[in-house]
C-alpha cells in the first residue's frame, strides 16, 4: 500500500530513537553569524520599537497654539481632506 499507513503495518524506528541510552548528536549543529549590516538593522529596529509613532511634544505645542488662537482651521477643508484620504484608501 503506497501513500497510506494502516494500523496493521509495523512502525520501524531508527536505532537512535529506540535506544534510550543514545546521546544526541551535536555534530549536525549549524552556526550562523550575522553580518554587520543585519546587526545594524536589528539595532535600528529595536530602537524604533521603543519609540512612539506620535511626537507628544509636537502635539502639546499644537494644542497650545490652538488654545492661544495662533492657528485657524477651516473645518470644511479639513473634513474634505479627511474624506478624500479615506475614500482613496478603500
């Protein structure tokens, strides 16, 4: 019977599996050394993972400017831009 295993077929295991005193072979252990470029990329990724996507200093600055009346916002233009953005990304 090709491609199928029935319960009546005996399963033959290699001796290293059946012999409980056998020690695992360490000769097949592969060693990998990362390039300096990859190490640099990993370091940059770790740094980016620790930073926020939002610059809270700029948010605070903008809030202060809005509260002080130093910035005027055309709400119709803002709403139109938001609609354009989300309709284009669907």
